[in-house]
C-alpha cells in the first residue's frame, strides 16, 4: 500500500506525528548572529530616525485632529 491508501484506511505512519516545522522555527529563532559595533550603531541610528519620523507624523496628525474638532478647517 502507498501512503495515500494507508491514510484513507485510517492508518497513520509514525513519521506523520512528527512536527518538523516547529523544530525548524525554534532553530531559526535561536540562531545567534554577531554583528560588529559599527553595524549595530548604524542600525540604532536608523531606528532612532524612524522613531523620530513616527513621532513627527503623530504630532502632525494630532494638530489636524485638533483643527478638525475645533472647526478651524475650511468646509
């Protein structure tokens, strides 16, 4: 019998109970990659710039909402 016939007959191979995907994901999560200091500092600066951009956008949005709520916007 091939695997399809075994499956249709309700017989399961022992290998079907193994969860190989989660094992692969765990290995990928715990893989350690060392980076040099300059690379880390560059990434940190990029993160800082993104945060500043997000804060600026939040501030601009808050101003627009304030103008809208106080009917300063032109109709």
